[in-house]
C-alpha cells in the first residue's frame, strides 16, 4: 500500500450548529462546536448518550437524516467546504475520502448479502473501472489486513455466520477499502465484549499507523480514549465543554464534567479502596436548553453566574481549553494579582482546583 | 460582535471580547448556587398522561379526524335515521315499486304518457295483452296465430317492456318533451296526496322492486354492519385477550400446547369455515327457532341464524391474531424489571396480568380490536352478498348489493348507494384505526 | 431442513384432518335428512337412499369411511345439483377455470403491487406516495363485489355505447380481463401497502446507514439493500392472499357468471347439496393449506439468516 503521508489540517469544524426539527420543537442537538483534526491524528469525542457526538459526526459525512439539519457553522475537509457540496459530490465523498464505522456490527451488515459482495460493492462504488477479480483480490487483502483468516471462505459467508468481533473487523475492512483520509468511528467497540474490544482497538491503532489517516473516535468510554487518542473533545448537551491533548485532559482536567467523567471511570492504577463516583442527576432537556451552562444543575461547584450565562472558553494550556466559569474566575484572579503569564497561571490555578476537590 | 465572536471560536485562542466582558459581571456572580436554584434551572417539559398525549396526537392527525367524523355521521345515519323516516325497512309501499330517486310532476307524467301513447301503442302492453291484441287482429283477418308467432309477440312485448327498448322509450319521450326530473322519488299516489296539500316524506334513494324505501333499508343495513363489526370485535377481544395472556404469562408447556392450537387454527381457511358454518347451522337454528317461544328462541329469531354463525365463526377463528399480539406483548413485558419486581413482592399471577401487563399493551389491544371492526364488516358483507348473511326480511348492505345485481343496468344506484356507504364506512374505520395506532403506540413514531 | 419440512407437513396434515372432521360433523349436525325437499318421498325410499349413501350407520363409522374414501380420491357424488355425478369429477372440471383466473389475478397483483409499494417508499412524503396511499387504502376498503360490479357497470355496458368487455364470461381472452382485474385489486393494494411498510422498515435499518456511509448511490441503496430485505416479509403475506383470492373468486365468479368452482360452491350451498359442499370445502382447504406451506418454505429459503438444519423458529 502506497500511502502518501500528508501533514497539516485534514478537517476543520467551525462553530457547527445542528438542530432537529421535531413536531415538539427545535432540538439543538449540537450547539456550536469547533475543532481541528490533522492528518495522522486521532481525536476522541467523549460524552454521554444524547450529548450530540454522533450527530456531529453524521454531519461531517452527510448522513444526517431528516428532521436533522446543519443550521450554522462550517466543515472544511482538505480545504473543501463539505456543507457546500451537492448530493452527488457527497455520495462520492462518502466511503472514498471519509469512511464511517458504526456501533453495532450485528445490524450494520446487510443480512442477505455475503461479506464479499458487500466489500466489493464498497470498492466498486468509487472505482468503476476495477474488474471483478481485482476487486475480489483487494477485498481479500483488506480482510487479511484486518486480521481475518481463511478469507476465501469468509468472502462467501453471510454476516450471521460471523461473530461480533469478526463482523466489526469486516466493517473496518469495508471502511478502509478505498483508503479514506478520515475515518469516523462511532462507538466501534461499545457493543463488543471487553476482550474483543481490546483486539479491535489494537487493530485500529495498528491500521492508523500504517495508513496515516485521521480518525475521529466517538465513545463514552474514557479508557478507550486513553488507549488510542491523541487529543480529546468532551461534549455535554451539544456543547463542547473541554478540549485538549489527551494527557492534559486526563491529568489536568479543566471542566467539572471532565473531572466527573474521570472519577466515574474505573482505573487499574487506582488505590484499592478508591470508590467510583458517579455524576449525579440527568442531562438537560435538549428541547428546552437553559440559558446558562447546561452542566450547572449537576455541577457541585455551580455558581449563580453558571445559571445565567454560558461560560466562554478559557485557555488552560497549549491547545487545551475549557468552558467553565470556575476557570474564568481563576483567570480574573490571576489578572488582578498582576500575573501576566496566563498560561502558567492557569496551570497553577488548575492544581489549586485539584486540591479544592 | 456576533461575527467577530464566530471567527474567534473557530480557533483555539481565548475569546478576547469575553475576557473584556468579565469586568461587567454582577458582584455575586461567583457565589455558589443553592440547590433550589439548580432545581428551578432545569425547565422540564410538563409530563402528559398517556391518554392525553395519545388524544393530542390523534387530534393532530387530520385524516383520522375526518374519518372519525364520517364514521360518526354514518353511525347517526344508521341508528338515528330510521327513527326520522316514517317508513319501515320491510314496509312495502303500494304503487312505489321500482321508484327512481327522482320524479316527474303529475302533469309531466301525463304528457309523457300521451307522447308515448301517440308514438307507440304496444310499448306499454304486458305480454299477455300484446298476445290478446295480436290474436284479435288475426281473428279479424280470419287467421290463427301459430304458437311460435305467439311466443315471438310475447317475447317482443316482454323485451320492450322490461328494458324499455320499445319504439319510443320513456327516456326518449322525456328527452323529446324536454322535461326535467325533480329530485327524490314519489309514487303517483303520493304525488296526488301532495297535490291535495298533504306533506309526504320523499323516497330519497327511491324504492326497490317490492316498493320498499331504499334509504331506510340502507340505514338498517348500515346498522346491521356496524353491530356485526362491533360485536365481532368484542368477541375477538375477549377470547384473544384471555387466551393470549394465559399463554404468554404461563409460558413453558402451557404456552407450547396453546401455540400449537393457534398454529392449526391459523392455517384453517376462515372464509370456507364461515360459509360451512353458515350452511350447516342455519337449519339447526331454524329448528331451534321453531321449537318453542322462549327468550333464547326470541334472540335467535331477532339475530337470525346466519348472524349467529358469523359470530360463532369469529369466536372460533378470528381471535388468533389478537391472541398472538397479546402473547407477544406479554412475553416481552415479562422480561421487564417491574414485573420481576412485582413478582418479588409476592404479587399473584392474576394481579400481575391485571395491574402490570394489560395496561402496558392496552394501546395495541385497542388498535387491533378497533381494526377488527372494518374487517368483520368486510366479511359480513361478503357473506351477505353470497346470500349467507342476515335472513330476509332483515337486510344488510351486502345483501342489498346482491339484490341489486340483476337490475344493474336499469337501476345502478340500487347497487352503488349501499356499496358506496359500505366502502366509505370500511375506509373511514380503517383510516381512523390507522390513526389510532399511530396515536396509541408512540414507539412506532419516528 | 428435512426436519423442518416434516414438522410443517405434519402440521398441515393435522390442520386438514381437523377441517375434514369439522366439515363432516357440521354436516351431520344438520337436522332432517337431505332427501327432504318440497315433496317428501316415501319412507321406504328414504331408507333405501340412506342405505345407499351409508347414512344409516353410526357417525364414527361414517367418518372413517369418508376419510378412507377421501384418501382414495372419492368425495362422494352430488345429490341434487348434478345427480350422481362424482364430486371429484365436478371439482376437476371446474377448478381449472377458477385457478386460471386466480393465478392471473395474483400475478398482476404482485407485479403491480410490489413495484408500487417500492415507488411509494422511494418517494415517501411526496404527492406520489400520498396518492398511492389513498388508492391502496380505498382498495383494501372495497369489498370484492363492489369492485367487480363497478367494473361490470363501467366497462361492460352500464354506460350507453361504452362496452369494452363482455358482461358474461365466455372463455374468450377479453372476458378474462374484468374478473382478473376485480379479483386482483384487493391483493394488489394490500401487497403494495405491505411492501411500502416493509421497505420503510428496511430503510430505517442500520445496514442502510452503512450502505450510505459507503457512498452508494441512492438507487442502489433502495433497490439492492432495502428491497431484498423488504421482500422477505412480503412473501409471508402471499400465503393468506392466495387463500383470500380463492375465496374472493366466489364473489367474482358469481358476478361475472363464470363457470368456476367458486360459483358452483355458492350454488351448492344455496341448493344444500351437501356432498358437493363437503368435497369442495375440503378440496379448497387442502389447496389453501398447501399454498401456505409452500409460501412458508419459500420464505425460509429466501432468508439466509434462518438456519433450517436447526428446525426453524
């Protein structure tokens, strides 16, 4: 496989707004999120169910189903505006430049066609000239690449004859068969057994190294993020509450929600009696989003201002920022005490916050 | 400002404007919020009860609402209508045989008759009269008619009389005279009475061969159809619900045996069995009817043997789908935790079915029951059309259509009026049932 | 597979047996003797007739005899309509006519109904979808005799000077058109509705999302991925439709005076010719049960998910 290694920005999402126009009213599933993704980079999007992470990913690949609609912002892929593309151009883009794999490999493969048929079809959709034999050869190569043995036999099998992990491998093979620049993985390991999860993650890491593609990895599992991602965006109720390099997120979380997520995650290196602490309460009603910070009602540090105004983003480190009034307060204190270096300040401040916990 | 803000948000730089704004924050901004404040922050949607929510959804479904109104109108037509019309469904009105739903005033009729008399003097003769006339003519000439000739004359007269294919038909006469028909049918006698100042209720749809008012018969027919539909739906509901919930709730061997029975019944061709039941039970019931004069016999007489066989057939065969649906629902619900919880609390089987399982599948039960009504009406009309429905003189829409079939070319409205009411009724019931399903089963919504 | 087929066949045989017994006992429950008509024949004649037709023996013996006879293809003889003509002979002469009309009707219903359902699903939410939905809902709300008589009136001489098709069936090609049209209308509408539902169901499945993510063209998604999956449940509706069409034949044959088994069956009911009623009921029931069996097996064959060696279900 010849992979021309590219560098720089692969994907740029700016202030993306996505709404669902339901009979009951407009649901602002995604309310203004922005991020960059470079070539050869893996970004995790973390958040609980309904936080808008899948919706955001679907809008990149143009799979948003009615009544969902992108209502604002821009998505730029390799310098091209994705939202401005026509339907035909989007069809050409899908699977070719951007591929997507889904959560449930049990239902994502068409039960009435063989694995081979579905793989070859994915290839032929974008490469009309490829001959049948050539396509079959490449499909088998791809299956071998994702670690499936006995490929000749597998090609003729139906999805129900394969195990879940195997099916997810097929899904990955199908996604990668056209060598996409960007792979969007929507909770690809959630529906699998833990041991299989690890295998699939290992495989994806491996493939990423080989192909140098950018990956957007959507999950609610921070453990998976630590395993595979370079940087992380934390989403809550359609808003991006924190964003930064994976180490910063894990060791210097800036938003109470991220802290909560970390505390609710079991850790291998934890002291044996440390308890997992769940985040209390339920997410806000997206049909009727409140004015202030959506996490405020569940936040133990909630302040009066949190209920009135959405906090702005505060720079906490290089490429690390969070939207929280706590951080704003610290920043202001810093400024007042005359410390000019905001970067260093926020870091020390952060430590203080940690102590505060 | 808004534009600038968007620009800034794209990058990972801090928001300068926002930082500047920080100075304008209220003094107490960074005080901790109270629990109460947090509570009131979440604006929950009002929780609406299941039925209210369903009704709201149903009301928004315009097609279903229109269908409901039409069903109600047909219901009024069927149940209140006969009280307003002064004719009975089996009352044979004298002189009103084959009355069209339109009429000509007495003068116009006289003109038509005169015109026809003038142009064609055999057209109005009965076959016998025509033969008599021909015989007389022949006798005058000193000849005798052969039997073949006689038959020819008879046939001619019959044909011209029956189909109006005389030399000058009534229709032609009307056209020639330029007479316009007036709506509603009245017999000559009634027209005479109206002339005398009496008020006569019109035969809106005309009358049939026996001089029975078609509108009243349609009303009664629609009433029979509706009653059959509702009764069958109730029978199906009761048997299906009991069978299905027992089978689903107990599971295991009981379920296995009960499901084998269901499978067998499922493959039995119902229509054939209904026809068979109709044929065989009819004489049985007739014998029973004649055996005495008790209340049971009275009941059989009022319902008619065929209707009873339809009910029996529904009770025997049609509950299968319903029982399957309910069993499926119960099997599904049985896995749910609240049922396990109820069981753990020591609730008895019957109580669990009543309090926990049935309320949860009520939406589907209501829908299936309701959709059984049009299906029963459909079957009843089919049987009545084949002459297996209600017994004369009682009528139903299907048997009216069947009666009208022989005179289709001359009196098409006799068939089309009951057929239209029947079809519209089934259509609206179907549409309303569909709306009901959409409203009651929110899971089916996208 | 073999086990599954065996199980189904056994089921069909049991059902058929129940139908036969039901038919037999119902016939026996009829009070009075079949020989009683307008004029009562002398007792000696009745006795002789009873003996001839075996009606003087106990019911169980009669049932056993009847079953044995059926196995040998003997359904008895007509007692009124066509005296002493074997019922099986009547069935074999009359059934082909009914079958021809039924097959044509079902064929056109499938060939038109399924594509229309796909079209409606493909164009869902547009006026095409709405129009088709209205037509099909009306179609399944009109009893067969209404459709038949409307066609008869409109196209066979009800309107002056407008007569395309003959009123009475005479075996000519033209005379097949109206009965088949009338008979197939309900199944067409029904299949179209079911296809639409199944298609929409299929379109909402995850594998369609995968297909879209692969960058397949819309047409390919609909016609390759959605349709194949949608057709599987549609096949299950075919079995009941065959039965329905067969019984719809009673009405259509009566309206168009077709000399088929359906009309004859109705006439035999009106004339109370019991051997014919029994024979025809059993024959038609057997036919419907076998059709259901075939459709059932077909369904299992089309769906690769079902592993037949495990016995199904």
